[in-house]
C-alpha cells in the first residue's frame, strides 16, 4: 500500500516539475524575444541572472527529453554555485 502512495506522489511531482519547467521555458522565450538573445547591448544573455535561468532551462529540457535520466543535481549545482 505504501508503494502505491509513493507511485502516486511521484506522478504528482513529475507533473509539478513539468509545470514549473514550462514556466521557466515560457519566461525564457518571452524575454529572449523582447530583449534579443545575445547580440544587443541589453540582450538576454548579457545579464548574469538570465544566464543562470538559461542554464536551468537547458538542463530542464534535457531532463524532460531523456526518460530515465536524473540530472536534476546539475540544476541544483548551477543554482548553488551561481549565487
């Protein structure tokens, strides 16, 4: 019975992860379109916080696209060492 609860909890956490990743990806797309990606002076990748967000987005996309991969520690690594 406990295993069934953990499976249910895991499915809920996976859906929450997809929703949060979707918010980060949407934020990236909107900001990259409005500010420009890298070439302008005030472009998206010229700000260090946006570089952090971009690295999280890239690792999130990799994590979602490769089933069975657990690279969430890389997202935590980038967040920890960028602060």
